[in-house]
C-alpha cells in the first residue's frame, strides 16, 4: 500500500469514529464556513463556538453583516481578541454584498482575494464549501505532517511553507478534500497533540517516522523564539455626573477603532503608589485642581498579545459637578465622549484588558 493510501485510509477510519460535532461541520453555506474560519483563526474551538453562534443569529447572511455598523460588529467580537479579524470580516462582507451582489466567490484565488483571507482560510473555504482540492496548512497540520513524515525543517522558516504545502497536496484525497482537511485538523487537535500525543493508540503509528525514530517530542521544529515587548498603560476612569469618558483608539494597531479610557504609557511602572498618584495628577489638565478626587488605583491587569505583554492599571477619579467645562476641551479629554455605564456595557467595544477590569468592578463603578 502506498504512503498516500495508508495515510488517507487510516485517517478517514479515525475520523469516522472520532470527529468532533460542530455547527459549521457539514455546512455548505460559504458565508457560514467563512465566518467560522475567521473566528477560529488564533482561537480555540471552545472559545470561538459561542461567538460563531452569536454572529449567525445576529447576522444570518452576508448582507446583514455588511449593513451592520462597524462599532456593532466590534462589540459583538469583544473578548475574542485580534480585532483586525473583525474589521477585515466586515470589510469583506461589504465587498461581497455591494460589489458581488451577495454571491460568495467560489474559486481559491477569488476567495483568497477577500480582505483578511490567507492561503489556509481560502483552502478551507474552497474545500468545505465547494469541494475543491486545496489542502489546508495550519499548526495542527504542520505537526501531523512533520511527525508522520519525519520532517525536521523548522516550521517557522521560509522554506517550510513550500515544503509542507507540497506534502499536504500529495496526501490530500481529491475525491474528499473537505473531509480530508477536517480530519487532519481534528486529528492534530485531539490526538497528535503538542504535548502528550496519544501515540499508543495512533492509527498512523506503524507508518510514523517520528515514532519509529523516537523523535515525537522533538517535532515539529521551531527556529525562532518570539520576544514580547512589555508595555505599561495607566488608564484614567474619570467619573463625572454619572458618566465616564472614553475615546476611540485611532492608532493603527490591533486595537484600532476600539474604545478606551484616557490613558498614558510609561516605560516602566512607578516604584510606589505615591509616584503613580503624582503622575496621574500631572496628567490631568489645568482646572481640575480642587475638583478631582483620586478614589482608587486598581491591581495590575495583564493581556498577552502576539508581540507584546500589556500591563494596565486603572485609576478611578471622581470629578465634581462644578468642574469648569473648559477642562473637557483639553487633553486627556479632547476627542473623548461621556457615556453611561449601561451604554459602555452594551454598545462600546473595548480591548480585553479593559473588559476584564469592567467585569470585576461592575458594582464599584456603578456606585462611585
């Protein structure tokens, strides 16, 4: 039996007994498949599932998503992270709805041309929705192929993508490309796992090079170690007449168009609370002296991003009702708007680190 036939037969036999039921599996609507694939980029299935269900309910077709305000899409995405996915999803929906009459593209190249869609996502949609013979390459597939074939090329190297893509195409079953892609991804996610893979019961064991050479724990190989930059944010949660101030983040980063409290960044955290209090008062504009009371300083909240580690502290400040109105025309209040607590919770999309603070301090915020 050839390597191709062995791999396909054993993988499909495993898949028939062990596939994970999910609402998008077996789906033929390319809109829903696309939606699930974008949500599951850099996201665990367990975390992404409720978001998929919320999006399908709120925006059942591409026209509904295209016609939604961006702020509403970002709010529904809140907590999932990597917000560029939501912005690209919305932009692509508008293109399909307004320029393609709502007809989802049905070739690999036309799907790949959508904003936010890369080779993996295009191959997944093409195979799942249109049964086209395009092999997927994600972290699970890299791991399965590197172990089964004994490939020691670092998967984060330039050469790896071309090499692994050729092997994935060679093993792909052209008669059942969608099933094959789903099977190999499920197999990597639940059986050939990064830590403690189930080699003893593996259906591919007899053909697995890594198992034979006792290299399962060494594969796949990675050559680069990502160094994360530490960033320290001081947020001012300023309460004024039962409202708080927020601003839309315009910086071109992963939090673009999300909302946040007025803030300043430090190269490192102050040595003690007194120094922090001094910095906060210096950051407030002239005219707040005698009108601003620093009520509390939160514990540090952390969020890990791809290239950085964000540590944030929230300083809650109460402004008196007689605070001069010209104060709000100066930094850090310039370009801010005042919102109520219910509006902040219901309509305003914020980064995850802020959402964590809001959830933990819901009662406190409502009482200040």
